[in-house]
C-alpha cells in the first residue's frame, strides 16, 4: 500500500504527544501503581481524579486517572503550537464534517476535543499549568525513574486510512510493517511530530482501542530495575512482555499492565528523525527482528488486548495481519 508523503505545512501545528486520560475502576489502587511502582509524581488528586507527571516534565500532568465504572481510554492529548492553532484545528474539522467542542479542562488552557473519523478521542491544547521539573530531585525518584511521556500506540481497524489522515495533520512516517508481495498491505505505522521515532503509532487490529502509552526512562537499567520492583511488590503477572530490544525503533522496552489492564510501555534508546528528508524504514511483516531484535515474538495478548475508548464501538479490522506470535 502507498506510503504517505511528508506534509511540512499542515493545517495546524501539533507539537507532540502530551497526555493520556484513563478511566480506572479502583482509583486508590491505580494511583499506588503509577506513583509507587512505576514512579510518576502526583501533582493533584481528589476522590475522583488523580493527575500525575514524570520527572522531566514542566507540564502539570501527562497521565490523568479518572474513577469510573469500567476501564477505558477517555482521551489522548496533543500539545499544539499556540492558541491560534486551536482555531485552525476547529476550521479544519468543520471543513471535513467532523464535530468538535471547546471544553474546560482543569489545569489546561482552552482545549479542543474531537473524535477523529476512526473513533479515536483526541484533545488539543496550547497551554497547561506549569510546574518546576523534578529532574534533579533524585530524592523523589521511585520505580523506573520515568522522565517524560513519549508516545501512544492504537489499534486501528483501518490502518491505511488512519495513517493517511494523520499524515495530513503533519505526522511523518518513520517506520512501517508491510506484507510481502506486490499487493502488500501496511499493517502498522510509526509516525512522529517531535523528532524521534513516534508520537503516534497505528497497529492493525480491532479498533478503535488504545494499545499502549509509553514513558521514556534514562537507561535500560531503569527498565530492568522496574522488573525487580514489580516482582517485589507482587506484580509479576502484570509483566506482559520484555525486557527486550525492538527492531522497530531500536528501543529497549518493557510492557506492563496496570490494575485495570491498561498497557504501559517503559521505553528508551530510540533515535533522531527530525531531518526533512528522513526516509521511512520498511519492515517485512514476517521478519522476526522487527518485533524484537533478538528474535523473540510477542505474546498473543499483545496483538489482541487493548483499552476501548469511552463510548466508542469496536470494529473488526479491515484485514487480519499474518504476524508471528509466541506459542
């Protein structure tokens, strides 16, 4: 299938992935997991919502936990360049028949919320309350010492169309996995705005669902340390995949599940992609190195389980990709 061309003058300027809003069933348990086990810092909290951020972040929050009856992903948040970009985004959405609304969100400036054509619930903002970063507050470090939110990965029923839509918004393709042969279809795409491998990845599967969100850590040893912490705290069964080295992105990774089953990746060591002539890297869907450079395939749960978006019906994928799955 065709690879989208880079768009250097998008209709509005998305800077980067910013934050994720999750619905959780046990707010106290989820807070403890992300604060004490993973090592995020609680910035504000009450009996209905908890706001957390990582050590390097100046923004008020990158993870919002909302108490709810059922677990779900409520929103994916992206930061735009300035307030005018919100008006440009509204004009673009209106021109393409997509509904949107400006909403008041705590600790954020004017916020534009919309559902894209594929059911992914997105919010855009230009400003958020600022906090002193905690980068040098080593006395506060816990867990794997997460530094910043890095990216989102979603299950999409229509990978090609989703990829092309976000390419129009200025997301640039860095790597992709494709079936072999003259009519091979793209089954996964990694797209960025901030100059590394991805802010937004799109994976073939039942969608719309959140596959995972990811935090960056300083070194691979931080990731290994999290395995020790989780084992010591009784979370061995929550370690789903890794630690390991991806072929795609070259990143060292670990995938864990929170108490509600939301998937979190801990991530480090990908690479710079900011040059305008950076060419996307193609991977064969059957190349075992793309999942893990060392050759170990992912478990079946990694391809089948994800977090639905609040109120969105989940659709079957347009095609079923023939992927390598661990026994």
